[in-house]
């Protein structure tokens, strides 16, 4: 038996080498900066919450996946998403918040599910939500998918589609067929599988439920088959003879959201109405979103969300409606790497390495000055020759090296080497700064 413990991590946890971590952080930074651009404010809730508070709405499979433990007299749990902590946060702090409250949160969450490809026990979520005090303007339902569009454009994608629906349409439609909430939920779960199992199998599964007749099934299948650009779909939905005010309220809301997405800058080709998008009927109450990269449909949805009316119902009777969306960053990054969508980073996060040729004090001063001017600087203190130090810089992928010797100090110049081309020139500090800031 070895005297050493085998170094390993739990399955379902992701750990990256520095180059991949830089890529991961770059994606996270794009998302966070976009959230800020749209006026969202940061919050950071504790990873550990009191189980009584965190699990107020939990049940079924969710509760089975919770990491739960006792410490002293406290029953504690790790947060499993960023939405429940938000609900607790709003219920606690609402007298101090300014509404509509636009918050973003980026952090790790934990689910003890069976780890498998593309699923993790520890993973980053990147969430935004707009919370209203009793009311929330529908315009925010149009702003959220605009942010989804902006993020994926910044990440380098053009061919993607934001799929939209409104659950009032679905609930009103099923209500007109005398199908109750629980049965409608079962049917919608079956419909949600249509892309995987096909139309005929969906019909067969609905029939097996024995909760509706053939005529109603035909109406359901005709309904979810409605397609076209959003104006065509809205026109077809309005032409149906559905005996439900809720249905037409949903159609009107969906038309409003689609109209204003375009006004906010989302091209028509990047969004559509998809009546098979259901999300969680027990949580979402209006607009819902699912986003797909058209060239990588095997990824499934890369961002999802929607409108909900009862965020804090387990903590207070005061209504705080909201709308939001989430990106599962860890899963998305892992899939992007697997499919070769993003490649190993060829650019170091370090801008330049300063190497001293028997001018240590001046080299230290130079490094400090560069950092003060916003340049990311490394220095090498290895007791080795200059050749080995240059090799070290090269292995780290550092794009430039500054060599500082007696002549450079005397002439107030820098020996500036491009590590990619091998070109070395003598330039001023100001010239070096310009190159480094524009790299």
C-alpha cells in the first residue's frame, strides 16, 4: 500500500488547467459585462443556507438532489440554484431595494444527481432577473431575450434562435378543451419530447393517458404544429375559435414581446414563436424562452427562462412578479470544448515578462510602473540563464518579453521582443505601452 493518498476529485466536478480556465473566465466575463451593460446589479448569496429556508418549495426529485448536512444545531443545505436564494433575498431585503429590482448573480450551485456526460454536481449558473413590487411591466419580458441575443453574438455566434411561447396561451387552450392543469402538464411533458420521439409516438403516449378524446388530440397536434414567422403565428392563433380569455391575453402578450424584441435590436431571423416550448408549468406563468444554436442542436437549450408571478410565495404574501433567464456556464463550456467550438487559448493572460540583465532594481521599478499603467506583468526569478528564462516565457505563451540591461537603462530604452515572430527592437517606454495595450 502506498504511503501517499491518490490525488483525485469527486465525479461530477470540473477542474481546469490554466489555459482552459482563462477561456472559461473569458466566457464568464462576457456574460457578466453584458448583464452590467443592461443595468443589472450584482448580488452574491451564501452557498450554504438553512434547510428550512432553502427547501421551503422543494420536493420530489429536487429535494433528493440536495446536499444536506448538520453542523451543531443547524440543519444546512447547499444551494441548488440561484432562484430560491433570490426569493429569500427579496423577501428579506425588499424595504431596502429599488423596484423594479434588476439583479444578476453568477456562482456555483450544487446538485447531488447522478453524474453523466454534460451533467455536473457542482456548476456555475449565470442568472438575471427583474423583480417587480406587485406589478412588472411586460417590456422587461422583451428585454431579457435581447440580452440573450447580445451575449451569444459576443460569444461569436450568428446562427441561433430564441424560441418563445406564453404559458397563458397553453393553459387557456387546454382549458377550452376541458383538460385540467395536472393533465395538461402531463400532455405538455409528452409534447416536449416531440423532437426526440416524433409526432406519431407523441400521439400514442397522449392516448395512453386516457384523459382526452381523439378530437381533442387532433386539435392539440394541429395547435402545436402552427409555425411561420411570429406575425404569421400570431395571426393563426388569433383566428382559432378558442373559448378562453386567458388564451387571447397570452397571444396579445406574446405579440407585444416579439414586436419589442425587434425594436430593441434583435433581428427577426434570431427569434420565433414555438408552441412546444413549455418550461415549468408549476413555476412560469407567462412568457417563456429557450435558445438553441442552430449548428449545434445536440447541445439542447443553451439559455432558458421566463415570467413568473409568485417568486416569494413561500416567504411572504406580498406579490413580487419577475422575469429572468439563466445560462448554465459549466455545462456550456464543457460542451463547447468537446465539440471544438472554442479552442485552446493561444493568448496568455499575461501581457509581458520583464527580464533583468544584471539590472534588478531597474527591472523591479519598470514592472511596477507597467502594472500601474494597467499592464499585466510577470517576472522570472529562476536562478537560470537567459535562454532558460526565455523558454519559460515561451511555454507560458507570453507574447512579449522586455530585456533590461545596462545599455537600455543608460539610453532610457527597452529591448522589446515579440515572442511569436522573434523580432526584437529597441523602443521607448511609451511605444511599448502602446503595443501592449493594443495587443
